[in-house]
C-alpha cells in the first residue's frame, strides 16, 4: 500500500523506500509505495525527490526517473532520511502534490562558470516571483566532491535576494570517489541543481547543530584552500596538532573521532562546524568545506543531541504548525556520531515522526553558507 501523509486538504505527500540492491526490484518497490509511475496518477506531482546509493546502474536509474511526470530532483547520497529513520543504502523517494506549490529546477553546469549561469537563473526567478506574488524558497543539490559549494551558495543567495536556500552535497557512502546530481534524465558531476519552490503554504527554513564552542583554540598556520587541505595547525603538522588537542593517538583518527570533536569557526555571533573528511598521506587534514590560513578555530563540544533536536522541531511547529513534510539535509558526520553514541535509532525515529525526508550529505547549504555536521531543512505546513 502507498504510504501517504496528508495534514490538510491542500497537500498530499507520498513516500517510499527500498533497500533492494537490484535496481529493477528497488525501483519497482519504491514506486509501488509512492504510487507513482505510468498510469498511476490522475495528475502530475508538483515535485518528486529521489535519493539513492551510487552503486545502482546509472542507465537504468536515469531511464526510469526520466519517465516520471512533473519535476524530479535528486542525487547520490551517503544514506537517506526515510519513514523508517536512517537508511544507509538503497533508494528513497517523496512525491508532493498540491495546487498551492510549484517547483522549477535549474541546472548549473559546469561549476567553474557560475557568474553567467546564475545571472540567467536570477533573472528568470525574479520574473516568476513578480508574476506569482507568492513566497519562495530554494532547494540546492551540489556535487559533493566538487569543492565548489561555497561559491555556488554565496553566488546564488546574493543574486536571488530574499529567497532563503537550503541544500546538501551529494555523497557516495564515504567512498569519496564519485558523487552525482540528477537532472532531466542524467546523472551529472561538476554540477548543481537549484530548485525554486513557490508556494502559498506556510514554511520555515532552519539550521540546527548540537555543538558548542570550547576554549581549545587552534590556528591554521598552513593550508591549501582550493583543495580544502590544512597542512599545519599551531605551527606543527595538522594531524598531530589535532590529535593532541582531542586526546587521541594519530593512528586512532577516523570519521568517528572527527564527528565527536569537530572544529568550529565563529562568523558574526554564531559558530559553524568545519568538518574533517580525513587524513592525507602527508599528514594534512582534508576538510568538507573551505578552510584558509590564519583562521582561528575551536574544538566543539556536543550537547544532548536528542533533546536539542526535539527543541528544534518544537520551534518549527510553533512557527508553522504541524509540518506535512520537512526536507532535510543531515551531515553524514552527524549520523556517524549518533551511531557511536548508540542513539541513531532514537534520532532517526524522531526525524521520521516529524515527517523528515532527505539524505545524509557531504555538507549542507544554508542561505549563503556551506556548513558541516549540521542539519538544515525547510518545513512545509498544510
């Protein structure tokens, strides 16, 4: 039976998920649950989102997705946020049907030529908003290995003015080899898809993290910004300086350690996580986001993750009422931390109960910023 969530007569949401490794079986299970596909719908949905493991056959996946009615967006992931909580593999989809919602995807490709492309997108967005007289937000999906998320987010937000943006970076289950964004029957790299969402439904955009800054300070003394590499911290090898600061041996550094002890950067009055992706052979630290010489960072200290997320979701409900769907971009480092603390099932269930649908990312976008170890989202009311 299709799984449907409908909190008002104005919105219908269908979700589905499959863990099958065979793409034919996975897609059949998925679309049966979502009640989508040829001959199954009287009207096209206003938006379909699909997130999937990078291991599926690309040709079969694209051929199937290209036949779906209405706008379809999606990307490869490091896992999904589903009706069952966290899902590490497989594929998931969400269909949104509402006469009070319209989605328009725009392809940005290649990413080294942003200015001209974003100028064209911004002009079209402004025309559409002026004509529709509706509020709008943007969904942004970016190639997670492009190292261009900062430029894309900042350029879009600056060009679009008052349109809030939420998004995530595509993943590949921590392989760090190839990540893909889906657009119009193709799986593409070196690209982003920005989707303008115009609606008369209530919505709110948010950013959530459960880390606080400590007094442990680290100064980046050597870095290669364009490669997101930090070579030295406090005048010594980056890997040793970080390991000493968090109290572990260099050989013990892994994704779990990085997720428990993130680095934090102060911007204005707020702190943002700068997540570490891994250790290079030369002792440099590879980051998920922009990093530069001279930055002063602190070690983050985690607070009660479940309670913090509950408060975040309460704030959402206070602002727009019960959400019919929360499109969420949740950093893979958050899930790894939850697994290490054995609270991943509780956190996943909490997200599912609050209608969160999305994926585990290689980084998140929030308005003009690219951030890490953060849960960003947009909640849509009925």
